C-alpha cells in the first residue's frame, strides 16, 4: 500500500519511464497535480467526456466500464489496482480528446491526479540527441508501411504512384494495451491495418457476456465492413488491443476508390460481411 507517490512509483508509468528524479519530482510537487480520494462506487471519469487529466492508483480498486451497443447498460471490461493508471489515452496527440470508457471506485481508493499539460510536456519534450536517434526509426516505419500496403490484397488495384503517395491517405497510430479502437454502433470512417501488436474483435450479448469473434495479428485488417457499399455505415463489433499496438489508419474514401476498381475484392468482402452478420446474429440469440 502506498500513501505518497515517489519518483520510482511514478516511473512505472510508461509515459514517464525515461524521466529523471528531478523531472518526476517536478510532476509530483506541481500545484497542478495532487492526491484525490474516492468512496466506494463513486465515479471518477465518464465515457465521452473531455479528458483533462490522468490518474495513478495508490490504494484501492477501480472498475472500467463501457456502454453496450445502442448506448444502454454499462458493462465492466477491466479492474485496475494499486500501481495501475488510466485516463491517459484521451490526452495524447492524435486522440479525439474524449474518454473511451467510464471509471469508478470499486473499493475506497486513493489516486494521484496528473494534469494534461504535464503529460503533453513530457511527450513533446524531446531533446536534440533524441531527435537524431529517432530518424532511423522513422525511416524504418516508412518502409514497413509501404511494404505492408504493397502486399495487401486490399490495394492490389492501385498503381505504384498511388501506393507511393500513401502518406497522403494514411496515418500510423499507436494504441495502448486494453484500449478500444472501434466500438459497436459507432459510425465508421476508417479502415485499420495492424503493423504490430494483437487486437481482439468481440461483441457483447444481451446478458452482458463477451463473445470473442477473432484475434488479429500483424498484417490483418479490420473496420472495412462499415465502409463497403450496402452497409449501414455502423461498426458491428468492438475491437480492443491486447498489448501496445501500431496501426495504419486508412481514410474511407481511398479504400472505397480501391474497391471501385476491384469488383472481385468488393464481392469477397461483401460475402465476408454476410457471414459475419450471421455469426453475430447467432451469438446474440
């Protein structure tokens, strides 16, 4: 049990793992940050609200929940304990800024609250030496993305010059472990291809039971069904990461362009979608 947070304790959070004791003490002692206590079942953050801070758990247990498809009953998806943290995803560059789940205290809990600006400061605070070492990694990622897209059946209809322009219609994103990429019933705007990591595709039936549909690995893709002709545009399942995962996020319009040129692919994806709907219908009873 930890009463007061220390630099060593805070360093266990991946966002802060490379910081010096001086920098960590700066976070701990800042008037922007501080300790908060929550009683049993008391709400801490709510799904869809704008995020302005993250939390590290010092004592107690909290429950993470999401709303089921259609926005009804809340369903618990994780339990976090001493040493765990939450709330950081809505603060990161590239996020929509909204919470992707609700969190409440399961037992009386003591948390350390860290303001958004301290999170962003230490993401963006890169010195010159770090920039130099990051250049080869960037080039390697460029090659990874190009090679994967070239070998993907989805984009065989594109010309080389179109594939080489991929930075104009893709974005590489990193998603933390246990975070949602897609939620059932959301409107679909992107297709995702896995660069590295593992994701789980699942639905939640009327009784609240989680039914795993698939586990996807590097080279696999998901999110296409809401984008194809004849769909209602809504996601038909949840997709959540198992571990830290890098994804290629592809704009809907460019994916649709590839489908228009490849009728065989469009037909195959349509058939896959029908099979998925049948499976989901059976599981939901």
